[in-house]
C-alpha cells in the first residue's frame, strides 16, 4: 500500500502543477472566462481522481464492491456545462482530462528516469 500512497500523492501533485501551468497559459493566451472554465473542469477531474483512488484503496483492502458514482460526476459536469450559457464545454472537458495527462507524465517519468525511493 505504500507504493499506492506514493503514486496517489505524486498524481495529485502533478495534476495540481499542470492545472496551474495550463490555467495561467490559457488566461494569458485567451481570457479569464475560458481559464476559469478550464479550472472548473480540472477541479472536477481532481475530485474524480480522488474518488477513483478511494475505490482502488477499497479493492486493496479486500472490498470488492465499487461505487459507480464517478461517472455520474462527469456526466453531471457536462450536462451543467451544456445547459448553463456561461460555461464552455471544450475547456471544461479538457480541464477534466488534466488528471489523465498527469498520469501520462508520471508514467513517462518513471519509465525514462527511474529513481530509487
């Protein structure tokens, strides 16, 4: 479980750093409205990642029942984005996917630059 907690901590750090960098870049490149939409999606992505980590932790403790509410979180976000005229779907969706980019960065780092813990 130590390796899992290490991975979880690293993914949250990578996701937070990537969110901050992309948020600042979008704010400079486009405007604050689009950047805030990205930030909203990214925050929901972090919540999704946390829920996923909690489910994986339960499996590691021997519990087999999973809660499918993670998908409802994403669907709810997209429904709210389509119905509320102030929100933009594409930046929210890309913000939500930031945690996946963090997973790819972590995988590349551990594959190409292995380190001893």
